[in-house]
């Protein structure tokens, strides 16, 4: 004989599968990465005891101020990100939820991803050198530039590498520093012709920059709105589309001009 359930008992029985599904959803791995502000490095100086930019074949300048490239730190490609992690990331200002495919190449092993990022960094360094020497008109001179930045991959430091090379070789062109003695940070890819490209995680990189003392941040113009989203107090945004434009903006800032672009 079947006994009849009371209404509370029936609701409890029906709720159990729903609770189970919700629990499974909360703890099931999702195709996202959670990112936060990462390390920054002054390309004019040393990183982990190694000079970032080394130039031979031409005289170099003593520089003041800093040019800091910025990074984000994301959960690893093999890390398990749950619904709870995603929800926490959505509501936190110092974290961002990003599709894993936007952070890491699809379908690759951790080792392959590391190799891919290292190759992108190498290509970025080569392009940064060509862009900087081309800007200075030194492409045909016997100048060798070596760039070393440990434990960082990807192409987003390209713009800062180019600016660092220019500052070490020529400064602002009039005997001064591009930085004007400030701590300037930024991000952006660079092509050999000096075009600055968009990256990602800009709102987190501005936080890393301000944390490490920057008062000026160079951002690809297409990402101005993202950079403004969580802009830390005391950090000035300067949008750029080309290496020449970035140099001109920094030179104008150093000379106290008022017609400097802003986001």
C-alpha cells in the first residue's frame, strides 16, 4: 500500500532534485578564466635582476622616471572555475571574468600555450625594436637591441618596449626624458610600422599601474571605455593609436602643454 505524502513532504521531495542541480551547477567547471591585476615591470630598468633593454652599437642615455609595462594574472588553462567563482568575479572590481578562449588558445595543452605565449612575446619584441629604430631613422644602422622579461608572455608589452628603446637612445629628442621623471605605465601591441593595437584586461592593468606608482597610463584608443570603467584615482589616461602619437603625447606632457589627448 502506498502512503500519501503531506504537502510539505511533497515539496521537500520535489525540491531535492532542484537543489542537486543547483549544487552541481555551482561546482561544475565552466569555460571561463578569472583575472586580476598582475605584475608590472619598468622596461628602463631591471626585472628580477636582469636589465630589460640592452642596446649595443649606439650610445645610450641615462634615464629618469619609469616606463612600466603591465600584466594581468589569470587562472591557468587547466584550472577549474566554478559558477561561484564567476559570480564573485562579476561583482569584484579587482577581478574580471573572461572567456577562457580569450585568454588562452583553444584546444592546446599547458605546454603548448606557454610556447605560444613565448613566441608572441618574441614577435612583439622584434616588432618593437623595428618600430623604435624606424621611428628614430636608425633602421640602417648597426644597432642591436636585446629585450629580456622573465615569466611574461604575449604581445601586450610591445608599445612600452618601443618607448623604452626610444628613451634610451634619444629621449624626447631635446636632451630630456620621455617620462619627464614620472612613472608612466601602459599597454598595447605594436607592429613594425608603429601601429598600436588593442589588448585585453585594460581595467585590471590600470589598477596594477596605479598600485605600482604610475600617474599616467597609455591605452590603445579603442579601449578607452574599458580603461575608464574602473579607473583608479590619480591615474591619467592618454589614448594612443601609433608609436609617434605616444611619443608626441609624452613630450607634450613633459613640456606642460594643454592639448594632450584624453579618454
